[in-house]
């Protein structure tokens, strides 16, 4: 999983559109799209803020430590009862 894939999965899991995420992070929708498609690298501050806004800090930490974030997201969904 790439950083962009993780960002997109977190955003979608939180039920946020790219436009809403852009507003929350003080970015443009275009910049959000480029980050999710791995056209632009994500900086540390944006990565941190993204995982906070989407309430997916565990998945972000797992990604940084090299753990498969998809497995972490799946575990979170099972614990919270969301499938």
C-alpha cells in the first residue's frame, strides 16, 4: 500500500469528500487528489493532520512502522463494527 492509497482509504473511511478534506487541511481539492494518487509526496505535517482529521492515527503509525495499514484499517473496522 502506498501513502496515497492509505490517505484515500482513511478519507473515505471517515466519509469525507476530497473537497471537504481540502477545506479541513486548508488545501485545494487538486492537491488532495495529487496526494492520493501519489503524484506529490506527502509531507509529515500533512500526513499527521490527515490521520488526525480522519481519526485514523493508528493506521498512520502502522504505515510509518512498515506494518500493512490495510490490516490495521480492517482491524479497526471490525472493532468498531463497521464492515
